[in-house]
C-alpha cells in the first residue's frame, strides 16, 4: 500500500534522520530528505507533483517547520502533513491546526505509532483513488459498450448498402462465367476465367466481412444465448483482420486464418453474450499484435488460437511468441491502468475483458507466460 507513495522527510537531527530514512526507504516508492525548513521548502518546490506526504520536525535552523508549512500551504492546501515534535503547548498546537496539519507525533518517536499514523493519513487518499479508478473503469465500460452498440447499428445500415451493389456484381460475374464458356479463342477464354476467379474470390471475401458485420449488428441485447464459440472467434478475427493481416499471421486450431475461413467448420457451444465475448477476443488479439510488431521479421511472428473442449468446459487459448509479459506487470494484468504497453492503454482493455468474463457464470480468464510468449486462457461452461 505505502509503496505507491512518495514522502518528503524534514529533520535536522542527523541520527534520527538516518534511522527513519533507512526505514522509509524500504516502505515508500521514493523518499526525499531535507535537513532544515528552507531545504524542505526548496525540495517541495522542486518535487511538488510527486510528493504525497510531508513528515517534518518543528525546531530546525534556517527555517522552522511551522514556517515551512506556512509557505507550502500557500501553494498546496491539501497535501497531508505530519509533525514530529517535543512541543506540546497550546500556542504551538493552535498554529499547527490553523495550518491544516493532519497528525502529530511526539518525540521520542514510537515507531509503531508513527507507522500507524502514516497509514491512517493515507487511508482517505487510497479510498479516493480507488473510487476514482472504479468510476473511470465504469465509464470506460459504458463508453466501450456504447461504441459496440453504435458499431452494431452502423453495421446494419452499412451491410444493407453494401449488399445491394454486391448482389449486382455477383450476379453479373456469374453470368459472365457462362458467356466466357461460349468463347472460341482459348487464350482469351483462359485469361477471362482467371480474372473472373479473382473477382469471385474478392466477392466472397466481401460477403464474409458483411456477414460478420451483420451478425454483430444483430447482437444488441445482453441476453445470453447458446452460441458457437468457434463462430465468435472467426467473427472477431474477421473484424480485426484489417489490423493484423500485414503485421502477424494468426492461426486457429493450427490453420492460417483468412477471410475465407468458414465460421461453422467446428462446433463448441456455450451460453454467452456473443457480442461481448467477441469484444474480449478482439481485445486479446489487438494486444498480442501490438506486442508482436516489436519483433523485426514478419516471419518470426505468430499468434495461435486454440479451442478445445472436455466434458464440462470449452477452453480457448491465445498464445503469441512476443517475449511474454513482464513479471511486475503479470500479476496486475487485469487491473485497470496497468497496461502492458505505453501506447494502447490496454490495461483498461484487459480489465474490461476480465469484467466481461466475470459477468458470465462459471467462466474464467487467466494470463501466464510460456515458451517465450504470453498466453491468455479462457474457460467457458459447455452447453
């Protein structure tokens, strides 16, 4: 808890300063030490943005602790201040209270009482940060859900607009196939057949994308339904295709994914909110791709998705070869704002993914490292 905070410690007694500094160094993220009030004020001015707490003596040379606090209060009215002192007269106490001093520690210092006081001082800060974090996570989730809802509605309109001209193109291409068969010139016939195959293959790819968008647009409720998990993986991969197609190959059950991959080739059914689970897949895929691009050669990058089942569960694993997750991040991987990289903010993304998984009964997600890569394993209850 205390390891997240930075403190400014102001004390002119060298022996006491050394003792407490050695203790504070092991407890706090950073310790800033000053030997008198003027030095303490200078240190605060230089490091104001990162200092979370001030612990100061009163009777010091150059500038006493109260005068230092007065100057600090001119620029920061809220930073917590703990005073260590041998003074106990009413005039001193009134001055300190007027300055908004939070706590008092009498000298000689009782270490147990000191650390208890420090923890009590930080409790409101920790609670406030927790509330702000939860509020931001909630708002991120609401925004994310809204984006998917809007995407669904837009997809419905877009797919309709694409399907109409696509139907004309497909019908005319099929008619041209018959016309080509009537040609006498074999060379022209072969060239046209080759070109038509390319056109028809392109049409099929567009149809796959449109169908994926259409399926997403139909899933606007939070109702759980019996759904083919393999299907959701193909839909998510199709929607993420534009990002990863030139960055890293993606394999599903050992086969290279492309836009021709059939959505219902395999069947693994679970009772889920399909659109939200697809959102989880997209978050994990994008997260992996952002790490894989750090590998210089495309041929050395690989993302594998495996889906298997047993008597009770469906298990989906995402495994890359991007070097794995740093140990200091791994244990916090699903906590908000603990992202695996600086640019994407996917600490929030992965925390949203975790929350979606937690919203599904008997469904779990875990992350670990294996064979120089990161693994995300999701276990869903089998229908």
